[in-house]
C-alpha cells in the first residue's frame, strides 16, 4: 500500500443540509464560503503546482435553464454548456449516469484552463426536489490519474438524508 493510500484511509466526515461525505483527514475546510457553496475542503499539499480541492454547491433548479425535474441525462447535457460560459476551454472527457447509495446523478470528468494551468474537474451532480447539488473535485490535469482513486473513495461516502 502506498503512502497516499494510507493517508486517505484516515478520513473525516461532515454533515450539512442533509448531506454527508468523508474527506481525507489531511485536507482542511475553508471558512468564509461564497454564496451557494455549502462546503469547501482542500489538501494541505500542492500537487503539480495546484492545491487539490473539493466543493459542494447548491443551486435552485428553478433558476437554471433546466426542466423542473431534470434527469441525469439532462444534467449531462446542461452542465458542459453552463461551464463553457465560465471556462471557454471546458471539455468533457467522460460522462455517465451514476448511483451512489440512493442518490442518482451524473458523473462528469472534464478538463479546463484556469489561467495558464490545465485543470481537471471530477464532478458528481444530482437533483433533490428543487435543489441541484454539485460535488466537484479539482486538481491539475497532470495529477488527475494519481488523485482519481482518492476522489472516487471520497465520493462513494456521499449520503443524503
């Protein structure tokens, strides 16, 4: 077992707004969050010049250009277009429907540019009533393969009350 795997076994959980998820123990929470961001955690270490992080956001479906009860397929179609408005070089690497526990949603892995840096977003998006939740893990594109299992392990702990 490598050191990264050992460190990731030490996880802490948090629960908010009926959501529960575990993050690596060595990650820390960010305080003073922007509106719509429910939780933000980040690694204490830089990897390939960038600090890997996780954000959980919540938006009202009624404020988006989506049907009232969007399916995972609707989400897979909507998110890339919405992200391209923020990140013109946003490109979907893979997308699929995914169920975690009782939560049915969409998993989208995408690359994008942040300044001169090539980045990767590992995103799980789901809808509960009129709320669209996004769990996003971000890292430098060059380090995604090394961090992917950590993101997957954390995401698998997601629960909704």
